[in-house]
């Protein structure tokens, strides 16, 4: 599946720790809901590892928006 291909190639050893350190609880997803997408992480940290990581996210985001 193309959607998951780039995600599966880049395992993140710190993902669980980042989820535990989120500023607020995870948002409830609603069909047809509108969501604000931020461009940086907590304390203004980058949210992408590098440009390839950013492009992978943009590809996934585009596929989700099309569906």
C-alpha cells in the first residue's frame, strides 16, 4: 500500500515518548470535521526529520484529503 510505504520505511524510536509528552489529549476525529494543521511541534521544535520526511507527510496528507 503506497500510503503506508514511506511511513513504514522510517520507524521512529521516540514516537511513544512524544505521544506521552503531548500538550493536550488526542483530538476526537469526526466525519467531515475541520482540523488545524500546525507547522511545528511542542516548544517550537521541528516536526519533520528532514525534507524527505516532510515530502512523505505531504504525500500522505494529499491522499487523505482526496479520499
